[in-house]
C-alpha cells in the first residue's frame, strides 16, 4: 500500500513538514509496511515558503521592516532566476511585536524590501504569495497594509530603472 501525505501548515503551531512526519508515524504504527510519500504544501500564506524550499529552492535570510516598522528576519527562496516571496515572512501576523494586532498602523513595506533583495540576487521572475492580503484590504480600506507600501519600499530602485525595461525583464505572479 502507498499513501501520499500532503498537509498544509497549522498557522503558528506546526509546519507542513512536521505535520506530515506526525501523520506518517501514526500510519506506520498501524500499517508498518506501508510506503509513504510526504509532500509539503502551502496555500500561499504562512508556511508556503517552507514547502517551496522542500521542492528545491534555496532560502535566503534578509533583515527587513516588519508590519509595524519593527526589524524582522524574513526569508525568500530562489531557484535559478525565480524567487518565491511569502508576504507573511515580512508583513504577516507572526511578525507583529508581542502579537499586537494593529491593522491600521501595519504596512507591507518589508515585503517590498524582500522583492529588492530578490532583484539584488539577479532574479527575473518573482512569485509573490499574498493569500489573505485581498481580504485584509477589503476589511480595512484605510489600512496602510497594501501594495502601496510594498511599492514605496521599491521606489528608490524603480526610479533608476526604465519602466518598460522592468516590465519586459521581470514578471511578478500573485499566488
């Protein structure tokens, strides 16, 4: 018998890899000869970067601004000319200092800084995992946690690059 285990992470509790290992142990306790294939997955939110790294991307750690301008360590993943950036790494709830939730004061500036780090590494394609961003924007219309802050972080770099060159040479996909 062959079983495929492909869980998502449990926000703030366990990674998809950890959960898959625990499920595997439970299955092997009942069916010891079972062949198990573990696949880490993510829905575009917290934990997605871990799943991408498990698929062969290399993680890079960057120091950026958190959602309340607090310094945070965040990761991006790169494979070839493609970067995977999970917004939650810089701008997510887990990056709020002391768990203080302040949507009206929050910003995605740090995500823009992650994009700049990816560009500095020479990537030409960026996959931006932004699950939940659209919902937060609908719920908090006045909230600074928007693409505007993300682009502000990039503004100093963008003025030096011809817009047509950026469009031709860089594609950003939203997940």
